[in-house]
């Protein structure tokens, strides 16, 4: 295909993309101009565009992210970007001795990409990999300071010497070391797994804490429509951040919310706020192809869900805090009945006992008395 034909085909794709997603004039014009810039610097007509070149368009104040999505959909994107987790890993592990760093890098690449050759390894999400490295890094640096330059020389005694005595720090560190050393042993990069048969203990139990009634009222009655809708779903029905992200517009109908394993009858304040948000959503993104209920400026031009960071930023606090407050309120209202919490919110018995066990806590009783004169807390109607 000649260069003019390629340019015409891409121009038509840009126009179709802008029309399907109801992009504004300036965004659509920016996409068209960005495409013309990329075509002007392309050495081989018809070849895929490098993502690093597309990102340079940001220096010209052109919309690079929608163009990346469009080129990826057309199969015209060569994603040569270095993943953020790779840069993070290099920065955090800098200074480790070379043999140890090489072994750790082998594990990192194995978990990042996975392997289909025996023994097969499943690729892990970057956040999981970051968590394991963070947990294990204090032990690795301690061994490096002691002159141990390879994971092959680590023994059971070395593991026991660096492990905290008990609680969550011990569990986290042993979990990180175990998830690193065991795959390396299976790959015969190290000879033994020194973490085998070491008991990690139990994490330090935490007590869920309530949220002040004034803070609940503020977020629930906020004039910002997305914030009020998010808050109502969490405050009344204790949805998790993951459930909010995966919720689709088709999951809300006939005054009910259809979750994967349960159906929830929506409280009237929730219906009102969700209806107002749907009006806002339809006005802001009338022809978006995104099936999810909550859409941001970033996801309005795609089909992916919003991020946990977006949800917490819109709420102004962690969605987990609001969820825990709702569960605590239900535990208090039912006198600590775990079966009621399990039935209403789909929790396991063990998770429900974490909330019912707080009913007689002195701190929570004091909190309830302090807010006794406030307006009633939100709850199911």
C-alpha cells in the first residue's frame, strides 16, 4: 500500500474513532494532527508506529493516549515502551551484589512474562511482583551487607536470623522470600529452598474503625454526581472497590443491582443518586463504547474499567474505609450477628467475625456515644 493510501486509511479510522466516541472538536483535531506528524516522521510507509514516538506528541500538546488506543486497535502500534515496573525494579534493587541481582532479575522476568516450558510459571501482575520484592528486599540487603553475594549461599539459619519475631512483618517477609526462592529452586538456579518448613505465624489482627458521621454526610450529599453515586453504593451496600470498577450499566435494572453471586435491592437514596449519575454519564459520553457504569475522562474513549486510584480520588477517601464503616454499623445494629452480615454482603464467616467482634470494643462504644446526637447514619431502608 502506497503512502497516500495508508494516510487516507488512517485518516478515515481517526474520523470514525472520533465519531464513535463523540470526541470534542479540539480532541478530534488533535488526533488528526498527531497522525499527520507521525506519518511525516515515519521512515517506512505502512509500518507500525513506535509507542515512544507517539508519546512525544505530548510535547506538542496533542492527545497521545487516545492515539495509542486507536493504533493498538488497528494493529499499527509497536509498543516499545519500558514497563514502569521494570524501571521500578531496577531502581529498588540497585546496589545488590551482581550474582544476587542476576538471580533476582531472572525471577523477576519469569514472573513478569511467565513460562510455558516445564516447570511452567504463571505470569503475575506487576503490583504482585512489586509487593513480593518490597517484602523481601530488607532481608536481601541485610545478607548483602554481611558479604553474601548469591542466593545460593542462603541457609535456613540465615532466613531465621532476619525474620521478625511475629505478626504481619514476619508473614510478609517470609512470603516474599518464599515466592522468590521457591521458583528459583524449581528452575535449578539455586540448590535448595531455605524457606521450606518454616512456620510464618499469623498476621497481626487489625480492628476496623468507623468514619465520622459528618464525613459520611458530606460525601453522600456532595454536589459532584460521580462522587455521590460512588459513595451511596459503598455506604448503603458496602461494595468493594473491585466491584465498583467492574460494575456495568446492565447490572442495574428494575431497582436492583445484579452482582456475580448475589442480587441487591437498591435503597431509595442509592437509586436517586445512580439515576442522576446515569444522566450525567449519558450527557458527558453519549456514545461511549465503554460498558462499565463508572467512566472517567481516560476510560471514556476505551472499554477498560476505571482504576482504584480514580475511585479513591473521587471519593476523597479510601472506599475500604466507607465499606468497613457500613459493615461495623450492621454489626452494631444486629447485635453482632455474623449470619446477617454474611447474607447481606456476601462475606465469609471469618470475615464477618472480624466486624462482629468489635461490638463491645470500648473505643467503638465511645464513638457511638459521641455521635448519638448526630443525624441517623445511612443504612438500608
